[in-house]
C-alpha cells in the first residue's frame, strides 16, 4: 500500500518533520524494490547510514536514481547537505534561512533593473509546453533565483540560458512533495496546492544547487564565454577521430560546430532533450562531479591527465582538480563533452543524407528526441563513457 497521500498531507501540516517523514516513507516502501540490489544500497547510504559513503553513492547513482530518492541524492552529490545524517536537517534550515535573507537583501530591494528586465522577458519562454512553468508563482521563483545569483556574480551576470539550468533542480526538488514523484506529475502540477513553507524550501534548495553547479562552469558565462569555446573546439577534435565521415560532411557544407553545439554547451542539452531525460542524464553528470572544471580541459600537464581512470585522480593544489567526494566541482564538466560527442554521433546517418547547409542546420536544431526515454539516456551515457576512456582532453590536445 502506498504511503504517498498520507506523507504528502503530513508534510503540508508539519513541515519541520519533513526529513523524518521522508525517511519513514522511503524505508516503509522499500519492499517495492527488494529485488533491486542497487536501489537497496542507495536507500541504505542515504537514509540508514549515519555517514553517507560518497564514493559508493557516486558509483551507484551513475546508472540513474529512482524518482523518490533523487532529491536527497542530488543534495549529497552536490555537497549541499553534509554526509553526516544527523546534521542535514539543521544545514537545510540554515541554508534556507540564508536564502530568505538574500531575497530581502537583493530581490526585494532591486537596483539593477536591466538584469531584472531581461530575466523577466526570458522566463515566460522557458519550457512553453509545460503547464507548471506558465504559472505566475513559478515564474516569480525563477526570477528571484536568477536575479540574486546574477547580482552576486557580477563577472558574468545573467546570461540567456541560465534559466534552463535551474529547471532540473526545481523539478527534482518539487517532485519530493508530489505523489508519484515523477517529472510527468510535476509538469501538470498546480503549485498553489502546496504551502508557502514548502515552496520556499524548494526555491532555496534550487538556488543553492544552481549556484554550486554554475560556480564550476562559470567560464561558460563570462565575457566571450571561453569555457564554451573551449569545449566546442574539443568536440570537433573528438568527432574528427570517431566519425571522420560526418566531420568531413559538416566541413564540406560549411557547418561550424559553434553553429549548433554552442546551445548544447550553454544550455547543457536542456533544449535538445525532454526534461525527463535531462534529469536522468544529470544523475550521471552529478555522479561524475567533484573532478574537474572546464578550465582543466585545455591543459596538458594537469594532475587529472587520466580523466578516464577515476581511481588515479590525485590530490593537488590546482584549484581545478578535486578528488571524488571533496567539495569542489559538483558537475561532470568534462563528461558533458563526451555526451555531446555521443549525441552528435547518434544522428550521423540522418545528417549524412542532408546535402546542404540549410538542411543540416534545420535537422541539428530540431533533433527528433521527443519520444526519448531512460533507455536512450542509458545508451548515450554508456557511449559517452567509452569515448571518455579513449580520448582524454590531454590526448586530444597533444
């Protein structure tokens, strides 16, 4: 028997017991997946162990995380909450209170109307086919998150596409309080049915998670966006080796990689894939995290020379290199490069049939992924991992 309606009601009436009730729900419901060893291991690490083993959590999450386990898993992978179970509730309470202070300090006393105006214009265009993102209260949540982040990061400020990057966090954290916990249920959910306390918690958690991610890829959004330029160049180098025919075909028809893959890097494929697939993909991205930033993708003598061998990642004073489990880069920056390569290779046969620039660009900007599922993402990340093993950034730059 499902406990979801009872738990949802309890969460609404007793917000302070949220963590305890969520744990109770997961443990009571674990019989549904007793045949799945991996899921049971995830449950044990997240909700039973006093100290979560991040190394095991990274490995287990790489293959995907069940909907009901994803919110806390992501928070642990991002190092947003501590590995010590008893400290998580107080940490969340403190961070949410800190975010409330930022709202009053920056958003409620807005001084940069240019940034606010651009954000205000962009947000209604976000996920236009999803009902939840057309609700005014949701748009206000995104306005606050983006405005506050932009004011606190003047080196980059607000850049179009950042609104997309908030989306997976918001949907994932909101799903915790929705029966079924699925993206599909979130898409059509009427957000006014939740209490203000819960919405403020979802907003704060989304802001801090978004901040942690962007801190690791901020070069993608500073002047001239050098991080994106760098990864696009590496993507072309990979494709010249793994699919020479397609690479030559693109060059012959004057299609530059920057023409189509800039958006893949700027929006992290969010506009190319259904949101349900993006969230599953990010399970792998966050599992690949705490390794490198985009800056390390260009150097030839970094300590992370063998990105394909996680066990060889070594401690160093280099600010762009981290051992797994350390508070550093929470997002698999380099892995995104290989996912994009595998993603492009996926469409090789169709692209080779297009015989001019216009046909190629129309296809690349309207890829037929609307029916993609978790199975497609499993194949995509598996192929990306193979490419990562074969072509390290240092190998490509040699």
